[in-house]
């Protein structure tokens, strides 16, 4: 076993390496690394090709967290994590629109004045903001004078990331006790039904999350914006630049929604003829969206909007690529198998299926499989002494796994688990593309 001191030195070297890799990405963008106090957008902020930066940050976060956990006393680390009061503070400032109120005050605003706008008692407001500013969200420019900064601008109501944060902060805390209750009490403990998801128990709602959303139409707009924010956070558009689309002539976007994947794909690769397939509601919204944002793709026949249900036979046949993104994780294994089976039956002999999602990676380095080459080894593994899955650098995948459990009684899956599901649909894995946060899995029809 490597000595603790030697591991510390290796972690320091990894931190240095990852830092220089990240700085190089800022240099490529043609601008300096932005100060945390900055409120000006950086060229990288709007980039859709951030895979290299994500990989550097994944390594940096994993090494920094492990270094602190190594050197700090155990009780220090555990209480820091369990006494975390970030989420109620974030929920408060989003609800009160504090970032909006500070937007017109680049030099900052004293809490005595800010409190009049957001209707929170000044001393309490200062304490809440100070918790967040301690972690570099907002900045205290003078005593009790706070201003926006690079991070707090993400909480402005005009930013879809704010909707995503709000959804996480308002729904998931309701499950604090419901998670244990559903895990420890039958019939919920062993149920995979969506209606038995912890969130549904916490809301005391007889239905699943989608039923709940239909019953609360006032939440729909914010939820849709939150999904836009999620795509930004995940770096979902990295796949447009990292996968080779040159030989693709036809593509079916399964469960397409309004086309958050298909529209940028069509703009970048106009030679691809795209068929978007989804339920009538999303397709109706997609018609409005495309008519407003990119009507020529519809008029020229490069994009078709098709009503369909991936739990039923898919009518768009023999496409070069079938793409399904951020979808399989919403469903338990039985439903996921049916979705993949229906896609397989629509595929031609040379078609490929692309599943774009988080892929859960185990933490150990000795994973055994009967296959000649372990499928898990096709994922990028972190260098020792980091955990194989990059530790804190990949934690959002595990947070999302918990979100799927809590919300849908579903899950994010490992590479082997996705491959096993696909095998039931007569599909074989033949490519893995690590995008720095999400992973693209390519499948072909079994011979």
C-alpha cells in the first residue's frame, strides 16, 4: 500500500496537472481566466464544446476533495458535510430573486436597502447571503454590502439554471424522511412502481411524477426551463462536436421533446434528415418551437415531427442512427427493456443506436466480467490514488441517480447494466464515448 504522504504528493501533482489543463482551455477561448467577482460573460460560458474542460475539472475536483478528506480529521469532514445549510439558503435567495434585485447594482447594495426589495429582514438576509458568499456565490464587497458575481448570476430568474436549482431545492428536500420510510416499509420498500417513488409518498399523491406535473400546470413552464438548464449543466451538446456525424444521413430522435438535441444538430449538420418522435403534447410544442426558431428546416423537409410512443412500435424505420438522450434513466428495467426493444425493431441491419446519459462507474479497480474485455474498462478511469470513478469529480452522476430513485423509482445505470438491458433487445455495445460528464453508448444489432 502506498504511504499516505506519497498519496498526498501524487494528489498535489494531479491538481497541478488538471489546473494547467483547465487554464489551457480558457487560453484557447482567447480570454483570461475570469475572476470570481466578474459579472461579465466569458467566451467559454456559451460554448457547446466543453468536453476537454469538463475532463480537467473532473480530475481537479476529485483530487482536491480527496486531498482535503485525507488531511482533515474525520469528524471535521463528516460534520462539514452533514451540517450543510447551503440548500435552504439557496432556496431562499432564488425564491426572493436576490440576484435579480442586485442586477442593477454592480457596486453592491447594503442589506438595509436590499431587504426592502426582497422583503426579508436585513440581519437575517445578511446571514443567509454570507453563508453563500463564503462559498463564492455572491460577494460581500463591504460590511453587509453584497453584490452579484460569476456564480450568483446563475440564480437570476432569466437563467434556466436557476429553474433547475429551484426544482432540486423545492422538491427533493420534501423527501428527507420519505426516502427512509419508503426504503424500510412495505409495500414500497421492494416496489419499482413509479407511483411508489419517495417523492410521490412525500407529496401524498396517488400517481407518478408526470401525473403530478399534469395536475400542476403552473409548474410546467419552470420544469421545461429546468430541463434546458440541465442540458447546459451536463454539457449535453458536447456530443455534437465529439461524435463523428459525417456519415450519418438519417436520424430518429426518440423521445425528442421540442428538439433540444435535434435543432443544434440540424444547424451544424444540415445534410442529416431528422425525424423527431414523441407524444402529441411535446410534438405540438415542437411545431411552435421550430416554426419560431428554425422554420426552414421544416419547410425544406430536413426535419419531420412525428407523433409516437416509444412503448409502442416505432414507425420511423431503418434510420442510420436512433438517438435517445436523458430518457432511459426515467424508467425501471422492464420499461427500459421495452423501449430498447421497440427501437431495435425499427432499426435496419446497419443502423446504430446512441444512448446518451450518465453512466455510473464503480469505485473499485478490480471489476471482473466473463467477457474477454471488461466493459467497464472502456470508460475512462481516474489515475491512482483517486477513486476509479473520479470521486467528487463525478458526484453529479450519483446525485442524479438518487434523483431518479426519489422521483421515478428509476435509476442511472452502469455500463454493464445498460448493456444487459440492450442485450434483451438484441443489441450489442460497440462504442463508448466519454464526454467528461455524460457518456455516449453506441449499439448495433446483434448478428
